């Protein structure tokens, strides 16, 4: 059977468009995808997000503990009288009676102070890595919220565009109905689809404030700020190699680096616990002043003593401390392995999501959308000459809308996966 002329023209045009789009370079470079509005939001968050500020305070507190950890204990000052005879309570009758003032300083066993400083320093380094992790997480949250917001805005724009097209179809149907070339059902169907578009706009308008609330939370905003402006999402093109990304995460992700610092901190704490088997020293220097008695001159006296503690209670005090430090080190090592495995698994998931989304985006760009739009053009031309019913025309147009919204969803899915990969890797990549 010979096909109608408009079907032959449609097939030829669709093939031409498919070939052109397939051969053309339709990928966006990272510079094209960069959004000044998004960059402004990221900068604002680093200044005002309370989680970031709290992490900064934690770093300041941890750094302030380094110097005290390695410092000597405060010296002890003592004063009193020695060898006072009980019957007379006189300060000058007995040769050994004296008024005394002294200073005692505890000196830890060599190496303990350095280990205490090392423990505090590793804690400060872990806090610094935690700060970087918080910053990266906030940046990820802002990117995801911004992408969701741009998806809603672009979907609303597409719905509004489709609404205008349906209004044109309604005008055509009404004109044809007026001259008896179309049925009233065509007009009613077009009006129903227009009402559906109004309902979709209402739904999208309801979603936007919820996403804005999440964005404002990540930004640390209070009150009722102005709605954030977005631009249509554009797909970011990037080469993803899972092995390289996993190695990069091992070397750069702050969460993993922080866990490594905890392991190193617990190594130092274990060494410090073992040092507790050795005694500390108390050095005491005192000066005794003696009063003269009649014509007898008495010299003042100076005393220097050294005392040590006796680390006798090994089984009940020191051995359990060493066992605790060993357990904490083992715990930190297992936690690092768990976080590393979790990061690798999440990277695998996000790389798969990014690649599948990109394939869908390219398919929509090169085949699905061009073909669907040509189908609408062909159906409209055929409807005007009574070769296609109005319901087919409306169905083709609604199919285009659904494909356009699905295209935007895949673009956003791709970019959200890249944002998640950057967070997992711990550095800016795209």
C-alpha cells in the first residue's frame, strides 16, 4: 500500500534531523555549565552556614588544646614553719626551727609531654578535616537543592509553553468546529488538556517553596529571603573512571583523612598509655629562714628534694588503660575501612547513575525529542486536512511535553550525580 505524501515527507525530515544531531557536537563543556548564580550561593553558604561555623569553632578549640597538652603542670607553692617546739611554741629557741617557703614542680617522664602534644595535634588535624567535610557536604546540598529548583522552574516553563501550544490547537479546533469540519469533542478535549496544564503549574508552584526552604537551610538564611533565580539546567560532560575516582577519594576525601588522623591519634594515645608505666618526678626547692637566739647567729637553709611516684598498680590501673587504647585504635581502623568501603560503593552507584543519565540525555537529544516534535508537526498538518483526528494531535503534543520534562529530569539526575561524586571524592572536578 502506498503511504500518504505527508508520511513520506515526515520520514525523510526525521532521518535528516537524526543524522545532523548525531553528528553534531551537542555536549556542553564545564565552562558552559558553570552558573554564576550557583557560585554566588556557594560563596554565601561558606560565610553564613551555621554547620560550617560550628566546625570552624571546633577547629579553633582543638588547636587551642595543643599547647596546654604539652605544657608542664602548674608549680606548687608552699609556706609554713618547721620544727617548732610544742611547749614554748618559740621560733628562736631551737636551732632547727625555721620559717620555710618552697616551690614544687612535677616533671613528667621524658617523652610524655611530646606524646600529649601529638595526641592533641592529631585531634586538631581531624577537626580540620571534619571542617572540610562539612563544607563539601553543604556545597553538595546547595547544588542538589539548586538543581531541583532549576528542574521545577524548567518544568514550569515547559508546561507554560505547552499551554500556549494547546491554546493554538484550541483556536484551530474552535475554528473548524464553527464551520462544521470538527466535532465539539475536539474543543472539549483541548479545554480539558488546558485545565490539566493549569493543574500542573499549581503542583510545580507548590513544590518550589519546599525546595527553596531546603536551599535556605543550607545557606543559613533566616526570615523570608527573595526567591532564588535559576537558569535552565545544562548537562555537564565529564569522563568518569571509577578506579581513578576511588583512588582520588582515598587520598582527598576529608572524612577518610579525618579517620586516618583518628588512627594516628590513637597510636599516640597507646604510646602514651605505655609510658604511664614509668614514674614522674616531683622536684622541690625550699628556703628556710632561722631566727637568731641571743648572741647565737643561725644561718638560713636551702633544701632540694626529688620524689617519684611508684607505678605499682599495673593490673588494676595501667594495664586496662593500655587495653583501652589498643581497642580504640582497632575501632578506628575498622571505622576507616567501613567508611572507605561505603565511599567506594557510593561512587560506583553515582558513576552508574551519571553514565546512564547521560545516555538517556543523548538519546533524547538525538532521537526521541526530534522525532516526537516532527510527529506533532505532521499530525497538525494532517489534522488540518482531516487525515488525523484531533485526539491523535493532542496525544502527540502531550507526548512531547512528557519527553521534554523527562529530558530535564535526566539532565538534573546527571548533574546531581556529579555533585555527589565531587562530595565523595572531596575536591572540585567538574
